[in-house]
């Protein structure tokens, strides 16, 4: 079973379309799990309506907004324990992640444990019309992670990933810290997967900027949390 996990916070304008795009791929044994943090815009109501017509769609609602990492951890536990997932997919709800490349990414699970949709390899890209500060944070952030952790990975912060369940099972106890509740989850997960020797592949991703809904990306918080993670990892005794 493959479970595509889509974390949502106020994605009412995008959620139906992303669900449709994934199911249109007609992949065998594929379910979608939406993990919503009680979005005030009613995202979960829309998902509940679609569930009535589609038994391959599931919804988890967190009472509180505890961040992206927490949503993924809750979702991955549910996907593995309740839906018997062998492969997990991380995908944003805002249509930034091209679903058409998903079958090729999943195909690489034959030879790899973790497949990253990568914006910083040949064939991949970040949006041309991104504001300067977004480009700067993304590009320089990735350089910093490469410098401190590994030059072998080009896109450390991508949120489009195919992950064998065994990778999450191996890492989850180490990720159960406050530090990983937010966006730092992505970098922390990857760092720990490399350290454990899992096989990683990067696949080109042309990242499309969101057209609807608003970004939850908080620049300063993101930088602060990631710097804290680097310091803690690199300079602890
Ligand atoms: N459940 C949950 N989902 C979240 C939370 N924060 C963000 N998300 C979802 O995580 C995904 C990525 O968030 P975005 O706001 O698109 O962040 P981003 O892609 O880095 O930023 P943009 O490019 O500006 O969209 C989206 O599907 C969000 O709805 C959260 O606290 N809880
Ligand atoms: Mg986004």
C-alpha cells in the first residue's frame, strides 16, 4: 500500500484539486491521507464530502495546530499502523508538487529508500516569479545545509518525498523532539536518514508557486529553528 500524506492548514481552495490530481494517476494500491490541523476555513469539511464517494481517501484532524512535522508524524504513524502503508509520500496541498512525476518517483523504491523531488538538480527549478527573499532563503538555506551536513544532497528542504515505511520506523523515536514539530522536520529527517545509511535518490522537480491560499512559511522562524538544529547537531559533545 502507498499512502500519500497531505498536511493541510487553510487549504480549502486547493484540497479538492490536489486529491483529484493524485487519484487521476490511477496508481494501484494508493490511498490519500489528509492531516488537517482544524483549519478554520473548513478544509476538513470538503475532505469529508469527498470521502463519502471515495473509500481510498482518509482524514485525520488534529485539535490544535502543532506544525508541519507533527502533522507528518501523526500521519505516518496512522498510515503504517492503520492502513498498512509500505511506502509513504509527502506532498503539499497547494499544487506546488507536480503529481505527474509521482509514478517515476515511486518506481525508484525498487532501488532506493528515500526519493526526493529536487529543485536544485538538472531539470528541476524554483519559481522564477518567487519574491527575492523566498529565493534567497531557499537557495542560501540549501547551501548552508550542504556545507554543514552533506554536499551529496542538492535539495535539503524539499517537501515532496517518497519514503519507504521502514525509514520512518527507524527514525521516528529520534524525531520525537519539539525541535522537529515544524518545518525542521524535513531537514532533520533527511539528516538522520543519511546517517543511518539509507539509499537516497533525487528526482528533478519543477516547483510551481501556489496560486491560491496563503503560505504558512514563516521566514524568520524557519531560519531560527534550522540554525538551532545545525548548532545542536554539529556542536553537541
Ligand atoms: N497540518 C498542518 N499542515 C501545515 C502546517 N503548516 C503548513 N502546512 C501544510 O504544509 C504544506 C506546505 O505549507 P506551505 O504554506 O505551502 O509552505 P511552503 O510550500 O514552504 O510555502 P509556499 O511556497 O509559500 O506555499 C501545505 O499543504 C500546508 O497547508 C501545520 O501547522 N499543520
Ligand atoms: Mg507551498
